[in-house]
């Protein structure tokens, strides 16, 4: 079983910055990719940024140039640095981890989410 935990959300003014952290733990044999998704009220969950095991990244067009995803020094951790935040970035942000476990095959695990609110 794989567990994913996010942290770092909060309230920030427009133009401000926040850094989200995510850590995956459990019976992880390999990690293919970790990513951040978000869901605003009344909208579908959407990809924000994703990083693969070979450090390839992709971003939603709406966050390019403002958000940066990076692996942490600790194994199976990832960060999302969010700069120049806008009110439309307000959402619950979820971390996702996908890969293979030692004994139970593939996993695709989600965290509980962390609220990001951008408002003056």
C-alpha cells in the first residue's frame, strides 16, 4: 500500500507565493511519476504539473512560467513552487504518485488534498 501526504497550502494574496510539498511512502519499488492536480469548486480535477522518473516535466498552460515542480532530496518527495499566484489558482491541490510496489503490482495513489486560496 502506498500513502501520499501533501502539505503547504494556505491563504495568500494575489501575486504571492506558496510552496507545496508531497511525500509518498509504503511498499514502493519504483516511482514512475509524481504530479500535482487541482480541483476548484464546480470544476473537474485538472493536471497542474507532473515530473517523471527521468525528470521530464509538463505543466498546464495556465501555470507555465509561474509554477515549478521539482523532486526533493528525500526519496519519493516532490515540491510545487507557486509564484505570481492569481485568484483563479484557488483550488484544492492533490498530489499523485504512480509506479510499482514490491508485491502488489502497480499503484496510483492520491493524497487527501491541501487547500490553496488566493485572495486579497
